[in-house]
C-alpha cells in the first residue's frame, strides 16, 4: 500500500512537471502581442507538444507547393489517433484550419494558445471531442513574410502572404485542385470526414465596433436537418456565449453599400472552404476578425470562438453525430439536387448592428469626396439581414454517371473525395442522357489560373452510346452525392465544366471549304425536303440570315451528317435506368 502511494505521488509529480513544461512552451505572441509565429516556430511548438503529452500526435501528410508536407496535429484524450478509433469511441471530430491566408494569422496563434491551455487545464471537452488541427495550411505563403501586403492592417508586425507558391488563393482551389496543397487537403479531409470545421480568417471592408464577424455554412445549402441544427441550435449559443465572453460578434458584413443599408448572408460555393465542407455534410465556420482591430484582440477573440465551439460540440456531440449520420443515409436516396441559388429578398430578419457613422471628406489624393468612418461617433440600430436563399435551378440525379477514361484527372479528384467508382469491364451499348452545351460565358480576365465559365445552359437528349472498356461509372447511391452532382452537372457554379476541365469540346476540329461544300449542300437539300423547308422558314423570319450566304450554308452543314457530333457535346453521360444493350 505504501508503494502504491509513493507511485501515485511520483505520477502526480510527473504530471505537474509536464504541465509546467507545456505552460513554458512560449510563442512570440507571449512576449509581444503584436507578433505572430514563423513557420519554423509553429512546427517546433507542436513537435515539442507531441513529445510532452500522450494525447497529441503530430505527423506530416502529403505535400504542398512549397515542398513542405502538411503538418497535422491530432488531439484525443484516449490517444486514439485514427478516424476509425475515434468514431468507434462515439466522439465528434473538429477540424481547425489555420493560415489558408497567412497574412491573416490570428488563428495560427490563437490555436497554439488554445491547445497549450487545453493540455494544462484538461477540461472535460475532450471526453466527447477529438481535434484535427492544420497549424498552417498555406505553408508557402507563411514562409513568404513581410509587413506591407495587407495595407493598413493593424498588426502583427510581420506576417505571411495571401497566395501560395503558385500565386494561387487556396480559398478558391478546393474543387479545381491546381495546388498540391488542395490535393493534400482533399485527401486528408475525406479521410477524417470532420463533423465541424473552423477555418480562421481576417477581413477588411466596412468599419464597425465588432472585433469578429462570422461566416457560417449557408444553412439553405445544407440538408435541412443539418441546416436546422446549425441555425436553430448551434448559432444562437455561439453568438450568446461570445457576447458573454466579451467578444460580441455579428454575421459577416457582406453588403452592397454601408452596413445600415442591410447585410447579406454569404453564398459559399464549393470553391471556398465552407462550401467545400458542405458538399461533405460538414458544418463550417469562418470566424473573420477585423483587420483594423488590435492584433491582440483578434487573436484572443479567435481563441474564445474556438473554445466556445468545442464546448458546445462536446455538450451536443450525440445530437450532432446522429443528425449528420442520418443526413449521410438520406443523401444516398435523395433524388433532387439544387445547383443554383438566389437570395430571397422578400424574406429578411432584423438584427441589432453596432457601427460607426460614415461620412465624406476631401481626399488628399484626388481632392474629391472620399468615404471614412468616424470612430468617435458610434451608433446602434436594427438593420435588415437577408440570409434566406432559394433554389433557382434543381436537377434530378441520374442512376449513374459515366466518365470517359480520357478524363482521368476527374477520376483522381473523385477518389480523393471518397467517391466510389466502378470500371466498365467491356464495351457496352447504353441508353443514356447526354447534354449539349447551348450557352456559356467565359471570364475575360484570368481568375486563379483559369478563364472560368458561368451562366452555362444545356439541352438534354436521350440516345444510345457506346461506353468503352476502362471507362468509369459512378453510381449516385453514395453519401458523396452532393460532391458528385455539383461537380459533374455543368450548370453548377463550381462544376468541372465551369472550371475548364472540358474546354476541348468547345471548339470544332473539322470544318469545310465553302466552294466545295456548296455542291454537297445542294444535294443534301434536294434529298431532305424537311431541311429545305426549315431553311426557307429561317430566311423568311430573319432578314439578316436571308442576306448572309455563309450563314445559310453553315445552317445546312450543321444539320448534315458532316457536322462533327462531339462539338459542344458534354462527354459525361447520365444513365437514367440500369438497362444496357
């Protein structure tokens, strides 16, 4: 018995010593609240923590464009460091993503402060929650430190750059995956399938009294069960608790003018982290501290938000897990999927907003009137908040999609995102539905390495198509259905088509010489009275067409067997039933 007490005393002393060591793990913010850690200091912090505490596992995963692997920190009270073990234990998984824009480093420092405190105080939050932390996602930008890329930002003294080594904004890259960072993120995210994601940011824009604003996943884009959990159960607590903690926050100030004219809920398409997470039925939060507030306040408010989130999730983990698991099963059977949304301007809420009086004064540059906010004149009043979106375009999912094997890049992306894929074993005739691209607009200037399309319109027709051995089939009875549909349906804003993955179909590869085809066209019209009739009708209805010989010849060509069938033909086919020939 004496030996037992001696052992207990020694263990307690050892625990106290470890706690002291962790508490003494300093970061630059401890000495100077206007400093943020360098990439090397961040890695060192977590590697030391890994050695000091059995609840922490630090590893490297994948690669980034900087040539550095992604550092991944997993924290679990029972030292379960795989998603399978954690799920078996009935815990919720929270993903914290920092430094997607390293010029906004608040979350980097806040998370280190939070984790250090978590390890020493050891609250019971970790009984029901495990953490997966990406200390710095954009390692490339974090290494590229300076002091002036964020004009007028109120600290820290030096910080990273927004873009990565390819000069890409990683918060626009989650679908197209032009960066190794995004490839690694896609793979890791779907390995862990977190229940909640916190992606930390700093914003600019209008000035107001709040240190933090919040972008939550657009509730109307989530499955209704998850949308209700977010908007009815979770968000009210987060706003109340942040206010009680001294960090009152408000929804992200997304406005077309001054805040008093009203603010709009952010429609997070899948190119963004929160929109990407929603494709996988993960609720996401983007806390946005305001760049004009002191860096100390921005870090501490972010730390408070992380704490409050995790406390709520720990207390409500069973409800969250049950809801999300039910959604995953329901999504397998869901038939209709919204692709495009519109803001419902008829439906609005009223929220109390604390702003600063805006005014105009002469510009020292132009001499003309310029906007400014007078912090000596704060105001409070109710403003309109528009946060209700309605589906603008909805499609019915097919039984399956068939992707030609030539588009192996898309298959790779699908696999990274947990999509189950079958390979067609023999040449097979299939009754399918196909799309012809009827209309699209292309960006006139480059955007994140692309000239993306928008306003895409298609026409559908049914046909019999030969699908070849080695082509890929994706059935739509999966929990990944939203990812599948919103990338493969061309009209979806962030579809692979709109991100230029299929631009080869948008130009003709064969054409004709008019002086030769004139004779062929005459024979075609002679043998096809219906086509002759349609040509005559077009001439009668359209004077410009009637006076354009080339347009009339082109009309005949496009309605002949010579016209190439693959032009504007979207190559991904939709199988509407299981019957094959």
